[in-house]
C-alpha cells in the first residue's frame, strides 16, 4: 500500500512539473515593418541568449516563434537596419518597426531623382557628413562646405553676414558661377536665413551628368540638401548652444611717436633741400590713437537651437527654432538671425503626405562708410575727440596744419544716428508632397511635390 502511494505521489509530481514547464513557454507571433510601414522580409527573430530558438519573417514581414520562455527577450536583426530588442513579458503578439542604420544611410547618396549606394556611384559626387561640420561656426551652407569637399572652393567675403562664394571645379563662366541649391527637392539659393543645424545630409554633384536632371541651371554644379525630419518613437527634445569668438589680425602700423619722427624728418629734409615753401616743421597733433584697437573688437557669436521631434509609425514630426546673435568683430556691426523649421509626414494606407517648411528672419546693422581702408588711412596722432578749432562737433577729423587725412573718424561714425545701414532679409522655403504606393508592385511609388522659395531683402 505504501509503495503504491509513493508511486502515485511521484507520478503526480511529474505531471505538475510538466504542467509548470509548459506554462513557462509560449508562442509569439507578429509583424516586422520599416519606418515607411513596408514589410521587412527575411528579418531574423531569435531569443536573446538562446540561438536555438529562432525564425525569420516571410515576404509579408510576419513571423511565428514557438517555445519562447516567459520573461525572455526577442532580438530582431536585418542587414542595413538597427537591431531591435523587445522584452516578451506576458504578450503573445509583438509587432516591431525597424529603422535603417545610420551608418547605412551615410552610404546612400542622393542624386536628383532618387538615391543610390555610394559603392554603385559612377559620377563625380562628394558626400559631406553633418558630423564633419557640426562643431564649426557655420552661418550659411557655404560656411559648412568650406574645406569639406574636394573640388569645391569656398571664398569668404570677411564681412559680417556676407555670403561666401562657392566654386565647384573652378570658374566655368565669365558672369555667374553660382551652383544650384536643391533643398528638399526645391531649387533655391545659398541664403543667410537658412539654419545649417537643420541639415540631415548634403551632397555635391560636380560633373556634367547633373545637367541631365536639372538642365542648364546645373552648369556650375548642384548642392543637394535634405533637412532633418521626425522619426517614430517618444517625443525627443534636443537643445544645443554654440559660442564662438572672432578676432581680427592687426597690421603692424606706425604709432604716434614713430609717425611724428618719420614726418618730421621728411619735412626737415624738404626744408633743407629747399624743395618746399615751408620754413618750419608743422606743429603736429600730439594725440596717440591706435585706430585698429578702436575699429576691431572681440566678436562673440552665440547660436542656440532647440528641436522637438517624435511620432508614431504612421505620423512623424519635427519642429525646430534657432537664434543666432553675432556682435561682430568690427565697430558698429552686429547681426541677429531667427529660423523656424517644420517637417511632418502622415501615412494612411497607400498614401503618405508630408511637408517641409523653413523660415528665416535676419537683421543686420553695418556702418555706411567705415572700412579697413579708412582705418589704415587714419593718422595715429589724430585724437578721437577734439574740442578745439580743428575738430568738428567735438570729434577729431584731422587738419592740414596739424595732420591731414582723407579718412573718416570711425568712432564718430559709429555714434552717428545716420551712420548705419540697417537691413532685413526674409527667407521662406516650403514644400508639400503626396506619395502613393502602387499596389501589387513592390517598391513602386508615385510622388507629387509642390514648393516655393521666397527671398526678400529690405
């Protein structure tokens, strides 16, 4: 009797253990898609730490995986896409959206009508990574390109707010050598009102094949820019600040003592040789002004950017605001720029709608007359302020008897109400598009895009 009871107890224990083991595993099914809601066929699905339990998705992106232990983690992998890890928990259905790898995207080159792998590219194209110029003080697209692409020559004007000249493979025309700029598919210009921080990717088409797409406008090359957009996931807020210092090199010019000594000897030599009607050396000014120090100053540029992005699998958005303040490295100069960028997409069935909008308002203040040539022509003996009969309205201007100069008092100009030129530039570029996925033909889509670009100087 005892033996029978013992055997019955052991059999019951085995059944209980088997039931518990069965309860600890489950069958998981689901679908794997990309960020465009297209199925990902052939993606590997495995239990983390146990490669013996795994499967792959079919042509519709669906999968079924049996004997998955509760509390385990599924790993989804596919070539060219970021690996996704999802905790199973108590779920039996797990759908996953996989994003294309950033490293893989960097190997894709935009060439007009579409994109192509860099390894398959045969034309002359330079790809400029945003990682290369994000730490530079960039006020324009041309600033970001400087020194980043072979065969692209960027020459800065040196003026605050001045747009550099971009030459692709040298000069090709006696009149206009400006390349064509394409931002999100819309032809536009290199404008100071565009925020470089909104750039996702940038390619430079340098050979004649670009004309097959863009016509004669591409004769001087094409710069194609794609702006940043939102991605599926929780709302993300990014804030950045960049502070840079600008300093101008000083020329080695004579100070007041050196200038007075040189001119005294010149006049005395003329008197001794009787080559002048003067009988005595002029009574020069006794001031000691370093006009370069008055003209040049330490310029500080601050660039602040904030962006908010996020969305779901079918709806994504990104909104950004940028504020740039530049005090200028020369007297009487400053610039402020405000930019706004809005990008969003919405997918509904076979239709995808989207828009891209960039706006910029740039305000600049520059003196009317003050140039470096004025600074070099000013005499170091002329004082900044002069209340004597030789001055004008309390400012030192030079005098034929005390020291003559054709240059203007730069400090006086900087304090005159009418000595400035204030300007504003309004930049707006918008693009709205609709894309239709053709049913039954994998990868075939039709896209309609409408856009406009406005650039107004006031």
